[in-house]
């Protein structure tokens, strides 16, 4: 069958689907035509770049196929972004759509593209599927480097000025990202009840923002660990510039290899547990237990999956793509699973707070900033990396908005036989200075 006839049948199918779903967005096709034919140049729509896009989706309709097509720019969004597309959701429910779909037309269109060459490029195809971390220090370093050593300059394009790469804390939803990240650093230090002269360890310290805040505003001596060489280099330069390098040090080491015992009064781990792997939780929590002084506090800040997913052994397709292309080795537990592991590790749970909406907004702001800096991002890391990170940030924001994932700050205390010596209420966390 000729390319013209295949295109005509596809146009007929897309027209039918759009009408049945009552879709507002249109379609822009590779030959310059549109569905509907009179769809405006500036209308929100999905771009399909070549015949191979349809052939590939017909033969393998999967998240992996779509991810490759998106990364290559062969599938794109015109005159808007993914949030605009999600907001323009179909007016018709899926069940009703299936009932009214012209299956003969769908099968005929699919059959015509069944043997169409898939074309290229396929930029993500050689990336192996990811398995949860097995705890090996070398593998952990490789996984961390894959994500965090992309480029410091790239991350500057969408993070705040302190380069905080974890959930911000919005005291007001209209606050800037910069203010929300300062408020997050402040809340984290307050939740740990940091005091002058204490020793503080930050596991997975990133570019050192929390350590710098803790030393400067709470008078502690801080040590951080990371497996990212680029993060460690920038953090050390930052501490030198701030004049706090004598009280703020960074070590390039796996958390589990930290020597000694009862070295620190307080420990934080922000956005690190997702990299650990559930099977390695005993090592993770026992390491925190070993390094903390008696009665010491440990703040675990991490993303979790819904409790109802605890019985499901197979990863969601979207999360499988996330760990394959963005966070190799990553794994999420439920909140209850994390708390149980924490208690089994010898901690008393003292405080738990949900920050889901905060991360929804944080990821949205990161996405919008990266989108606004498109040209600079492509110049720094290439178009494929830019497009993959842009979709990852959008997908995360949407996942938090839809309650497909959550995030919690959990405070534990190394178990004591006796009073905790903590304040009687949480009022001190919210005091106005």
C-alpha cells in the first residue's frame, strides 16, 4: 500500500478517535497535514514525525517505545507542554470510548503500518533495564554518577540558587522556589533540633546546601557524603567561598562504608533512601544507628509508593521507565514499610509529615525553568538529555498531583530507655523568628 493511502487511513482513524473522545487538541502530521484539516497553526496538538512512529507504536505500544520517540523528538507537543496536554483531557470516559470505537477502522489502520520500518533514531534503546540496588558500593557509585554527574551547569538552569535538588517547602503556594528551598532547609534543621556545637551528618549531601545552612544558622559542625564527584567538587568550593570549610567537609564515599561509631549528634538523609533498595534497608538503618550518639536524631526524607501497591510485585510501567532512563537502581517502598524497617533498625518514630503537594509544585517549577532555558540546556547536555529530563520532571509533578507517589519527612530517635528530652509539642518547628 502506498504512503499516501496509509496516511489517509491514519487521518481517518485520528479524526474518529478525536471525535469519540471529544478531544480539544489536534494532531500535526509529518507531511504538514493536520487533524482536523483546518486545525490552527497555534493550536495545542501532538506532533507525529514520520511513518516509523506509527509502525513502532503498532508493533510495540509501550512506555519504552514512547520514551524513545519522545527523546528523539519524533513525538512532540506543539504550542504547549505536557501539562497543557494533560489539562485538555478527554471529555469521554475510557469505557465509553471503547464501546463506540470503530474497531474495524482501528485494525485496518494498524495493519497498514504493521510492516512499516520503525525508522530512527532510538537514543535510549541501549540503556539496560534497571534492577534495584544490590548494595554494592561500586554499583551505587555508577548509578549515582549516571544521574547527578550530568553537569553542574545543567542543574543550575532549573534549580534554585543554592542548588537544592529535593522537595521545597512552601509556606505559601505563591512563594518563589528560592524562598521555598530556604524554608525547607530551615524546617529540616528545626525538625532535627540542631544546636550549636553539635556534630551533623548529611547522607547524600548533594551540592552542600543543607550543610551550609546548618553550619551558618545553627552553629553545628557538618560532614557530608556523596558518590557524585561533581557535587563534591562544587560543595567544597562553596564552603571555601563562604569561609566555613573548617566546619563543613564532604567525603566521596558510600554511606555504608563510613567508619566509626557514635560520631554524630544528628543525621539527615534527604532524597537518598530511594537509591538504597528495600533489601538494603537493614544496612541503611543500622548504619545510621551505628553512627548516631545515644538518643541522637535521624531525619529520613523520602518518596514512597501508595500502600495499596504493597502486594504488587511488578513495577508500574512509568516507574520502570523512570528507573531505567533516569534513576538506575532506584526503588520505592510504602510509608508503612519504611517506618517498620526504621523501627526494626532501633529507632523510635517521633514525627511524620507529608509533603506531597510541595513536591508536586517543586517539580512543576523545575520543569518550567528547564523549559524556559531550553537552548542553554541543549547546548550543555544535548537535546536527548534535555527532553528526557523535561519529561521526567513533568511526569513526577503529575504523579504527585495524582497521588501515585507520596513523600514524607520522618524523624526517628535512636531508641532510649527513658524520656526523649524533646520538646513537648511541635510548636518550636513553626516559631516565627
